[in-house]
C-alpha cells in the first residue's frame, strides 16, 4: 500500500511546516501578547494544532527520527503541561487499555453518571476548564507526588521528565500571563478538546463484553466519525479515524483514509462491527452519553 515504506507513512513535510508555524503564533499570543483575547485564541490553536503535534509526536507519527517526535511532543503540549503527562495518560494508559478499567480517560465517568442530567449540563463550562487542568497542572501531582497515572507507574528516569518539568515551571512562572488569561486558554481549549477527544470512545462506554483479542477490543471500543470530512479532521486534530489509529498508532493520519477501507472490508469478512458514523450522529451520541449516563445505540 505504501511503496515508500516507513518514510511515506510519517507526517508530510508541508504539514509539519504548517503546524509548526501555527505553533509559533500560539506561543507568541500566549507568552508575549498575554491578553485574555490572545490567550483565548491561543487556546483554539492549542486544541487543534498543539494537541495534534503532541499526539502524533507521542505516537512517533511525525518522523522515523526519535528526537523529532520527542520534540514535537514537548513543544506541542507546552502551554498545557509537561508533555510526559500526555505520554503516560494517552499512550500508556488510554491506548493500551481503551475504555477499560486501566484507561485514565474513563476514570471519572462513573462519578458523572451518578449526577442528574440538568446538573451535568450546567457544569459543562467547568468541565472544559477542569479537563485542561487535569491533563496539565494537576499532572505535576500525578508525576511528582503520586508517581502514577490511574495505576500506571511513573518512572522518573525515562523521558527526561524531571528536567522537562523544571523548564516548564520556569517558563510559565516567569513568562506566563495572568491567571485569568490561563482560565481563558483552558476554557476555549477545553470546549474543543473535550468533545473531540472523547466522542470516538465515550459513546461506546461501558461495554461489559470480553474480547478475544486486543485488536477486537480496539475496534469495538473506537468509532470513526465524519471520516471523509476535512473540516472535522482539522477541528478534531486528526481523530476522525480512531479505529485505524488505535490499530496502527505509528502511522501518519494521512494514511488512514486508505487503511480505513481495508479495515472495514476485513471487519465485514469476519463479522466484526466497524463503527463509521456522521459527525451529527457521533456528537448526538456523546450528548446522550453525558446527559443520560449510558450509551445510545449507534447501529
């Protein structure tokens, strides 16, 4: 499928240049301009561009060179938190145990399910801010005090985690904007990040079924949505083909359009459900999951 082998499956150079340029704009708005409006705009870029750099860097999707991926992870995540927090939360906890007990992304859902729907609707602004605090500043407690993310042990000797935290704290404490500007960034970034990062998995949680293989679990607990839409691809920072991404996380997102057709054919052959729904259906299901406390049928 890819005659150029590994190099052809990594992020295209023009994409790296475009994302890097927008990242520079984000840093300038957040650390130089430092107004509530500029930080809110930085939040939009963080959610759509910074997250994509960090996400794909953490999965080694940018380059076959390890240092390039590590740099993208570090820089892409920088205004949110220390990037090794994302690595532990997303790569180690979420990807290996999608929608399972060990998945940090579902750690709080049981609490939300106990609350009435009207309260959860009113709490949405707090959820947007809280999610960014959880994956950002609060991760300092997870790394330095608890030394664990939902039971996954943090090893201080890996990933230069302690020097990275020192740099992150120095830059944010010395050059960062006011606390209100941080709130503006967290809120705007959270409004985009929370639904777009959860829509492909939360709408299927919980599923008590036991799976015969890791691959079947990833297919069953993931959902493609708006898979042919360029708009949603960019807004959702590349997460519209989550079935394929969870099966082949090291491949660049531009590869998934081709792989998706193969995956669907193989699933159909073996009578395995492959979810691929419209954006409307996916976000309607996410709203139902949040308000009602249980998943809506997708089939």
